[in-house]
């Protein structure tokens, strides 16, 4: 008998079918009863609650309880000098424990990752005598299935280990295969979300290291977003400009040729670069910005607004004007003299 948990968390006993096919593939008949029902019940009950790490931890607990094994884990491939994995959910002796990293060489997992299902119903330590951790665990049996991305790239594995022989190989293999697809989907989704977090972190690092602020507008060219350091770098409170257009805040005349060209670019959804203009802050101060932007479109080609960057060029323009005024005064003085 092995234990499983109902969706409400209560334990119940499952009669795991004896394997009539030896080490062969699991037969449909062997999996037609409570094993399939338990797996489907788990997947359905967790479907609406799925959140990556929580789902995978619940999954290995489900495997450990249902199959009555000492260890169950899901692991992902890690980039390293040698082939290695790191567990993302590890169940041991009835509880979730801290994750570990280990090298694949000399382990049964090396025969699984990127390959095929591997099953050893007994004698595991004799098959992998150099693996100290297996000896320390008292591991006797093992079953694991490889996990792949949607494009067929190896991403990790899902496995169970027990300190006694596994007398129901068809049930063990069948259950791993049923839930393995979901584990792969969650592992791939978690990896994608991590890539997004890393990308966002890199963007923030670059944004903090640059003198530019970032902005977005909607399809009506009204500001909808400014990056965190806009006030520090731009010298104005960005919250006062959300919902307003660039020409709403401009301190310049709109019939200026440069503005006519800029408005034409916006009207025709063209990218622009190096547009400089002066605008008035809430305190009445005149600041100057150099901005660039690119149009945004949805999947159907509909214009959604602009995204771009800006730089405070107020001091540069003031210096240029002061220099120009000084040269003009010198020229006027020279003519009078």
C-alpha cells in the first residue's frame, strides 16, 4: 500500500498494481484504476493554483506520498563546466527539503537527462558504486523520466528513489510519464520567467548607469509611463505629465519647422531620433530634453504608441546660448569700436 493525498490534503491509501510485464512499458490495464484517477485529480486540483515552484513542490510530494518512496524530485539542467543539475523541488522522507546541485556523471540521472525513461527496481548502489550520496541515502531503487522543452531541448528530469525495491514498476513508470509533461511545462515556464526577470534586472542596471530616462505614450501620444529615475535625471516630476502629450507641455511655438516635422513623424508613426525641445515644469522652470522614440504596434499591426528615451540637455543649451550671446555682444562691440 502507498499513501496519496486528496485535493483537500487528506491522506488515502492506494493499491498499486503489480507489474505483469517485468521491466517493459507500463500497460494501460495496469494504470486504469486509482493511479490514473489520483494523477488526474492532482493535476486538475492544482491547475488553477499553479505557480511554478509551488506546483513542482506539490508534485514531488504527491509522487512521494502516492508511490510510498523515500525521495522524489524535479531537477533542471544548469550551465556548468561539467554536466550538472539542480533540484527545484526535493522531497525526502516525507517533507520538502532544501534544493541541491549535483553532477550527473556516475549517477542514474545521467542515463535519463536528454535520453529516456530509466528504471532500476533494485540493486541501485551496486550499479552505481562510486556514487557516495546513493550509499548515504541507502538507495535501493530508482525511476526517472527526462523533461524536454516544447521544441525538444532537454531541460531536466523528474525522478523517484526508494530505500527498498520497487515492486510495481508499471505503476511507477506510468505515473511519472503522466505527470512528466506537466512538470516539463512548469520547468520551462519557470525558466522563461527567470529569463524575463534577468532581462528586467539588466535593463534596470543599464537604466541606472545611464543619463537617460525612459518613457512611453499611448496611441493618442499621451504619456503613460516614465522610468524610476526620471525626476533625478530629467529634473521634473513625471507624475504631473502622465496623460498629457509632448506639445501640451512644450514651451515652444508649434509652427516652428522642427515641430512640424516632428508632428508629421508622429502622425505617420515613424521612428525619430535627437529631437530637442524645451518644456515648462510645474514650477515654471524651462528645461530642455533630447528625445528619441520608436513606434509600437500590436500583433495585428495596430499602432499602440511610442517608447523611447530622453536626456536632460538644459545646461548644454544654456551654455550654447550664453556663448552665442557673448559672441554677439563681442561682435556688436567690435562694430561700434
